[in-house]
């Protein structure tokens, strides 16, 4: 809670967001993403109507930090589980929260299938260019030349291929109606990220199809950087390869005002 002059309240922790400390490393922006999702659900009045699906990865304990219904999916299978929940309970707001190792590797088939079918779910996709939970190995999103524990000399695209630009790829599928990429490296970016998350949930509430918000995130521990330096690295290295922007906004979605 932050107080301004004359005891005017300017910010308070969302009630749905548990006050316990998170397990994330200092400087990791998973906590920011959690807060944004919590704020949006409260502002929309959807807390009691929401079911979250946790993936495997750093975010696997997200259900400890939200006072709402959650289930945990096998590695990469969160979109499939969310699909089942939404089809059985179509009036619920259903979302997955997934990292790049989970979504863009073992779960690539699942996310492509869900998007192509136009499943009425929302995906929050955290891209920090490595397998954060298991020691910082190379992920499908690792940048060319980026050093990881499994690519100590840097990612060699001739041997290991190029990074996957997930938002761009999913935007080509007819079932996807709202696919965007935002970042969390500075206050302005965080505000834009929150607006995108709100829009993604609005898309689901109105039954307009599949929605995904990709969020560029820092991983200071596995990048070997301080929290401040990690934000600078994201801006200087990740954004040029993963440009921020709206990759798929259907005409029906473009008419929504939030």
C-alpha cells in the first residue's frame, strides 16, 4: 500500500492477490504480471467467476498467490485443460498463465490447436528467453548468440535454429482474434500491458474467440544480471527481436472500448 500526502490512498494491493511473499527471484517480473491480472479481474468484477490454469515452470505456484479457483496442468497442457473447463463451464472466465519453456516448447501443439480452434480462453504468456525454473537452459525463445546453461557459447542458429516468435505465428490463425505483445520493463510498458490484459479478458467475456497477451519479462538470476541491468537488457536486446505491438486484432475486437 502506498500513501500520498494528506493520507490520500493512491494504490492498494488487490484483495484477490495474497499478501504472502512470492518465491520469485529479486527483479523477476512475474510478480508484476500477477498483480496486473489480479487488478484486471477485480476491476471487471470477475474474481468469483474465474478459473485459472497454472502451467509448469517458474509460475507453477501462481495458485498460491490468488484467492480464486485454480487447477494445475501437466507440462505444456494448460491450453487443453482450459479448453475442457471452458467447454464444460462456458459462463466462466478461464485463463492460462504460461512461460515460454512451457508454451513454446512442449506445449506448442496445444497452443496452436487452441488458437486455431478459436477456443474462448485467454492466455497470459511470459517470455523471458530461457527455462527459468530448471536452471536457465536454452528455450525456443532464446535469442541468437544468447548464452544459457545449455548453450554456453551462445545460441547458434545454424545448429539450433532461430527463436520462435509466438505472437506473430499465432496471429496467422483464423481462430485467434486478439494476439498482442507487451513488456514490463518500465512503468509506461506496465500500464500498456495492463490495458492489453483487460482487452484479452473482454474478448473472452464477449465470446469473440482466442486471445493471448505475450509479456516480455526479465530473468536476472539466469541472465546473470542485476534487476536494473536486466530491464535494460530486455529493452536493448529482446524488444528488437520481439517487437511490441498488436499482431492480431479482429474488427469486432477493435470496436471494444475499455
